[in-house]
């Protein structure tokens, strides 16, 4: 493998969830630019199709498939379609997530708790199981879970979300350990504060943003594109001996 093609994804099938905007959109576009056929997935097909069309307009290969990863039936239907259409899956990026509650942990109600767990833990787990079964049959594959720095240091008033992201970190290590012998590499991306609609409650609030930046040595919020390169590394041959790692991209937040 030469340095010229070490990041090439030519001929590979990649599934990116939560790809209709933000970090997921940036990941989908970069993987496509590197030669992968990207399945753009999120809850609403219109947003997925817009991203897929943008990829095709740029000369890449993409399709849109809607899936709410909090719904088990939709996960099953998604992978059934992928098996029928492509017969393989080389890359899964678990990026879709939810964070419906911002407030004191003692005031977390059951509905919020269940929704967050169903998407961020159960969804990631069974997406990885379904992808892993396909990858096991082909004896190769890469999974990247988008966790969060909140999985290491809980975010203020983001209790259940932070708990689920800690679970994703452990989930990543579990799958990595048990799937390494099957030719499947599993890693995690831990983003810091990023300028997305998902994080807008934090990044667009001047007081919260200012407080957050006091803990970021680089003194700024990241752009979604700055997360995509880390994922490209993890799914490429450049990371052929990398599994079970949590790659932090946070402007130095966890070192402060």
C-alpha cells in the first residue's frame, strides 16, 4: 500500500447514519470523495436524498435510505435492503443520535430516558450487530461509532446523554475485542463541541458557548468537516492495525 492510495475507499460500500446534516453529512461526503458508494441514512428521506444528490453532483456515488435507528423494525428493513441491493457492507458509521433533554439529572423522566437509550445504545448496538454479521460473512469490515467527549467527562445538564455516550465507548471496545478475529475493526470518534444543529442549544447560547470555550485550549468550536477526516482515517487502510481505540477530536478539551 503506497501513500498515494492509503486512504482510498474505491469499490467499498459505506453506510452513514444521521447523514442528512452536520457531522454525518460531512462524513458521507468525504467517504464518497474517497471512492466509496455511500448509503446516506437518517430518519427523513428528503434530507438523505438532498445529501445523496449533492454527492452525485460532485461526481460521487450515493443513495438515500431512511431509517430511524430507535426502531428495531426499521433497522431490520434497512439491512435487508442493503443485502438485496449490494450483498455486502464494508463500512458502518454509527452517527445518528438523540439528546432530547437538557436539565438536572434528577428531573429526567422515563420517556426522555427511554428515547435516549433506545437510539444511542440499543440503536448503535443492533446496527453494529447487523453490520457485523454481514462483515463476518465477507471476513472484513470497519465500524466507527460517533460517541462524545461527554462519555468521558459528563456534560453539564446532559446526564442521560452523557451516560449513553459512555456506554458507546465501552460498546466500541467490546465489539473490537470480540470481532477482531473476524477481520472487523471497530473504533470510536469522540467529538468535542461542534457547530451543528444538533449541538445548537450549546453552541448558539452565548453564555454556554463562552463557558465551554474556557475549557478548550484551541478556543473555538469545531466545524463538522473537522470530524470527517478522523473517520476517514479509521475506516481506511491507514488504520489497518487500529481497533478498539477512541479518537478524540476536541481542540484539547480533555487535556484542559
